[in-house]
C-alpha cells in the first residue's frame, strides 16, 4: 500500500500478504497502535481493543458496511470510526442489476454448458421454452414491472436509476421503522424516472408485489432474517431475489427451500450468511437457480482505488485529530 508506506510521519505495520490477515497476527501487531485500517472481514470488538491498548484513537474500515465494528464500544472508548460511503454506490448498483439478470435468465444452469462442451447436447433436447426465465424489461404483452427494495439508501436509488431504461413502472421499498417517511424525495424520484409509483410499503406488500426484490439493507440485529420463510412464501412465483446488502438479512435455509419448492423463480447473491465459509454442500450452492458470487460488489479497479484512498484519508485525519472525510457518527 504505497499511499501509506511512503509516509515518514507515522510508523506503519503492514500485513503484506495477498490474503486475509490472520487474527493472531492482527492481535499481536495492533499492540500500542494509534490507528488501524481494517477490512469488513475483521471483527473490531473488545478483544481487538484490549490487544491494541489505550493508544487506539481511530478505526478506518475499507467498506461502507460497519456491522463488523462494535460501535457502542467505539463510542464508549472515544475511538473515531471512518468508512467509505458513496464511493462504491455505482459499482454495487451495477452488480445488483447484473445478478437480477443472471438469476432471471438461468445463468446457474446455462453458464457451464458451453464451458463443459454440452451446448450441442442441450440443442438436441431444445424446445421453445427451454431455459426461459422471467424478463426484466417490460414488453407490450407484459407492460408492468414492480421493483422492490428492502432498504432504500444510495445503492438502492442508484439501482433503480439503472432499471428505468428496462421499462420498470413501479418502485416499492421498505425502510428502517425509525426513519421518517420522505414523501418529497419519493415524489421527486417518481417524476424524474417517469414511474407510476415510488412508494414506501410494509414488508407484507414488499413481498407480495415485487417482481424483482433487491435486498440492500445493512446487517445487524434490526435486519436479521427479515427475509424468512414467511416473507418468501408471500413472494410471486416468477419473482427474483437479489441480495447485495448483507447475508444475515436473508435466512439461507428458507431461501433454499423457496427455490427448491419453486415459491420464487431465482436468486442472485453477492452475500450469504456465514460467508466466506460456503462450501459445495451449502443448500444455496446446490440450488440451480441460485447464482452466487463471492462478495464482489465493490470489486472494480476504480472503486477499490477510491476506497483505499478514502480509508487512508480517514485514518490520517483521525490520527491528526482533524477532519475525517467520511466519519461514521452514530
Ligand atoms: C461494503 O463495502 O460494505 C460492501 O459490502 C462491499 O460490497
């Protein structure tokens, strides 16, 4: 990380391997540190703070999500926290649309055909509806499409903007029960995208009415398993669920059952509860209509470079006692 290593005003201890840092190394090397830059795979809890000792003033995470950080503890110890909002909005919105298309259009069972040399075999058994799936864009015979968002922050709104050219007609969403309705914002979005509706609804309507549902809420206790068997049972048979938020929001076993028993059409997942320990025996991996990519939402060169720069600016700002460009205030 040359941006940090070239500095002469601080001593930098760097995990230099191209793999996740081990907990043992982190606990050993954080001793006495004034600041730490972490990934979302590092749990920032009492254990880590104990290992660091009383000098620790700043935690900077290379992520927009912060469910790996015990924020209450940070507040109690007066430790400032930096994160990387906004920067990765477009990259995650891109991936969300990609997963909606892949899940709807049978990427699971079709992707490997040519790679495995089975294209001709498949053509031999071809019929007009082989490998058909629900179309994301509207057609003359199917002119309405409702897109649902569980969580309606920056990434959801960027995803909605990408879906407008597909002919999406209705947008429904749920937000945290503690957030105030923003009817002016919704009216502005409705006008801007020429939609029939942009409406905040309850979970019941979100489940029943979404043709494509994007799960884009933060993790944590408040959102744990909001998408469970009861929710999935209410969804349309031809609907597609995309999760680019946090794995813990969706009950994996319930989703596997929903796919297996065809309560819904398909799922596209960038995040899964328990990641990265998702083996070939995982019930979702076994479902042909479940497309899974390994948490690559922000993985573009442009976005990651900007995230690294912001994370370092946050760290340095905090260390100097000055402004952090993206400080998390809870
Ligand atoms: C984050 O940074 O929190 C996201 O999960 C990246 O995809």
